[in-house]
């Protein structure tokens, strides 16, 4: 499983820049740049958000990926050694991105 770091600290699943969800989904089927991808698992924290106290951050988790143009995507699963999810001021999932996305040859 890839090692995942996430700077989307206002996500309900984020704890110490690590994800507590267990698995996430990256979308951006026709993406050619990281900005065209996003973490569909993002859910913005609010003051009244419930967080399960039994969830613990994990740096290694399953990442499903619909960004078919990414060189790390194999059968809709990410196989990068390290994944960075960015979007420190995200309000919804489309404000996030997979900073590790690398377009396959010929995309640009």
C-alpha cells in the first residue's frame, strides 16, 4: 500500500496530516494535471462534526483511483510509493488534488 500524506487539515478524516478513513478515492478520469484530480473522500470538518475516537491516522492505506491517465494507476488502484493529497483551504472535495499525479506519456 502507498504511503499517504495529506495536508487537507480541515477534512474530517485528517489527523496530524494523516488519513483516518482506511481507504480513499481519487477522481479525475480525464485528468492531465494534478489540478484535474481530487479526493472524493474529503468531508469538511465543522464545529459540530462527529469524529470517531477509535479512528487512528494511518500513513499506509488503500487508494482507489479513477485518474486513468496517471502512471501510478493500475486497475483503478494507486500503486505509487508515496501519495500527497493537497488542498489546505478546501471547502469541498474539488478543492483538493492528488499532488503525486503524473500523467502518462503524451498527455500534455
